[in-house]
């Protein structure tokens, strides 16, 4: 097995590199366990981030539904007021025009 240290490095670095590789070969099950646990930790952190993101999206959805309800109420109030004012016109032309614009079936 070739040393991973470059040949131009000092002999002390080459010795440490060989010792590290020899130690890793002896305890390869510990290294595998270390990397597996690190992977599990990273996946757990990612999952936790996604959990909080999902919670934030649920809050946003609730706020948007509330805003949609408010806008629909405002639209219906405006529509009702326009129809009421148009009904005061004696010819009924504006009322029929508004019904066509709003798509009302009457």
C-alpha cells in the first residue's frame, strides 16, 4: 500500500500518515460506525429543519385562508352595495348590467 503523503514531505509526516492508515485498517469497524453515526446525525438535522419548515408553511396556509375569506367578504359587500345602488335607478338598466358582469343568475 503506497503512502498518501507526497514523497517530498518530511519523514515525520510520512511516518504519521503510515501510522494513521495502519490504525484505520486495524479499526475499520470503528471508522465505519463513526461515519454511519455522522450520516444519521446529518439526516436528523435535515429532518428537523424540514419539520420546522412544514410548520411555517402550515401557518402561512392558515393566514392565507383567513386573508382569502376577508377578501371574499369585502368583494361580496361591494357587490351587494353596487346592486343596491343600481336597484334605485328606475329603468333597471344598471341592475341588469351588473348582474351580467357578476355572472348572477336571476
